C-alpha cells in the first residue's frame, strides 16, 4: 500500500514497474478500480499517474476505452534504437576527449545493483539498472541538453528493454548475460584506448540491434 506523500509519483513508479516487469504487457488495458485498490490510492491521483506515464510514451489513451500499455511497431523500435545509438556515440566522443578514468566511478554501484537484481531474478530492477548505467554514462559527457534528450528517449526505451530482458531470460535461462556485457563495456572505457572503446561500443550496439528482433517478436506476440 502506498502511504507516502507524493501519491502521483509513487503510483506512476509502481505502474512503471508492472510494465517493465512484463506483468502489464503491450496492449493490456488498465482497469482503474482494481489498480487503485492494489496501490492503496484513490482514483484522482491514479489518473494523474496514468497521464504521467502517457506523457512518457508508456501508455496510450483511447476515447471511452481508457488507458492501454503502448504496443510498439517495428518502425517505433527502429527509431528508438537508432536515435539512442546516435546520442550515445555523441556522448562517447566527448568522453574520449576528457581522458579521465575517474569519470566512470558512478557506474560501479550501478553494476553492483544490476548483478544483485539479476541474481534474484528481478527483471524490473535489472532494466532500471540498465537505464541508470547508460544514463549515467551519457551524463558523464557533461552536456545538459544531451542528457535531457536522452532521458526522454530512455523512458520509451524501457518497453524495448523489458522485451529484451524477458527474451534473454527465456532463451538463456537467467539475467546475468546482460550484466557481463555492461561490465565488459565499463572495463573497456577505463582502458582509455580510443580504438578499443569505439570497437566495443560498436559491438555493444550490434548486440542490441540483434536483440531488438527478439524484442520486436516479444512485443508483437503480446499484442
């Protein structure tokens, strides 16, 4: 039950967890009365929370039909992944110019949280740590407008990540593979070798691209 002060923010966070964990799948309709009861809040703050998630691109509203979890098309996924890659490569150019390994210290506790979540099978927490990792990496580039744009994109990216993580858990049996990939990326960044870093980012992006098809299939199957 939610009893803290910011009911709207907390309700939005709880519903977001239901979406990224797969409990609410793409295309699912949100039934407000039982959802309000589950969260322990009244309908007005719940509706504000739903509007918040609509503005983030996680929910969509239909006249007289209420809210549904967004079901992304292949074109949506292509646009999100291609823009994410362009923004991250811009951030990488700035990071390489800084040549400061201490820049990546903020990523260590995120990696720890990601591994802990993977070991206990917490899909929502793995996705959040994934978001936190890439967001912190972009933030380290020191470009406020880049960070703001990236955060907006990552709100929608969570749907793709949820499908990716679910697909990985089904096909590989656990959630640790993604942790290993991010640990390799962090170790590479700390090496300070520009050619190696760019190559690793290219390979990381290529793996994301290949996983995207699995995400697309998972999203489509849920529609």
